[in-house]
């Protein structure tokens, strides 16, 4: 697998991620929802200030720090992926790394630019692209657009369950986006197949060891 293949994977995921986010921002108002498959898949428009799956991090300062951290991670990520390609790591690891890199870049674009190029989705109003009055925020202050919602189970928990018995429960509650999904798939796959991905590079250099042994014998 060559480095250009990494770039192609990243660009493809970015196109899908940003196209869907752009459509959501320009066609839906906040909290609007489309039911795709009843009882388990919906398009539900929300925005978040922080990390993946709606997690937050430290107010305004945390927002800037997180955006700059993402920027640094993406820059380092491209360099590291080039190194992995050069050292001929497995195709599976390179694909997973490309997914993670694309996901980080996708959410970075939201954080850096969406506050500049979109106005707010307030009430039943749909946001405009490049509005005359300017965007809703400053550079690095954009909100990440989320829309994929999979409430696989909704209902009341049995009362015999300690602490939460009788409470209304939704699984899976987080709303996320294509970038989040790419990161999650990449990370989980690396954890599951790490021996296969890194095995050849973690083994001792047997030819070199044999050469040393032969020198001692001589």
C-alpha cells in the first residue's frame, strides 16, 4: 500500500463526512429528526462544542485547546502515516490509521471553520452558508455537527435493577457523525488485530542474530 492510497482514503471519508454535514446544516434546523428505519436509525441534527459523541471539554479555553490539539494530531498523523508506509507496515494498519486520521481531520474542519461560514440554526430556521451578517462564531470556535442516531432500545428498565430500576433507558444514546465513526472503527480494529498489524515489526531480527552466532562459532 502506498502513501497516495492513504491520502485517497482520507479524502473519500472527508468528502462523505463534510457533504453530509453541509446538507444537514443547510436543510435541517436544530433537533430536527428524520426516521430512516423505525426503532433503530434516525438522522437527528445536533451540534456539540467538544469531543466525539457529544462529550465536552473545559468551556471556551478547552474548545480552543481541543481544536489546536486536533490540528497538531492531524499534522503529526500525516507524517506518521508516511513513516508507516515507508516501513511497510501491514495494509490493515494503514487503512485503520487512515480512518482515524480522516475522522480527526473531519471534526477539525468543523471546529476551525463552521463558525465562520454558517450562521446559527435557531428555532425552526435553517442555517445559511456564508451569510451576509457573518457566521455564528470566530475562527477555531466552530461547533461539530452530529446527526447519526441509533436508539437500538428504548424503554423502562426492570425495577429489580439496582439504582437505575424503573428509569427510562435508551441504548445507544450518543449522536455522532461519519468522522466519529471512522475514528471508532479504526481504533477498535487496531485493538482487536494489533498482533497481526504489528507482529512482523515486533519480532527480533533473526537473520542478524544468526549472523552474530556464526561469527562466534568461527
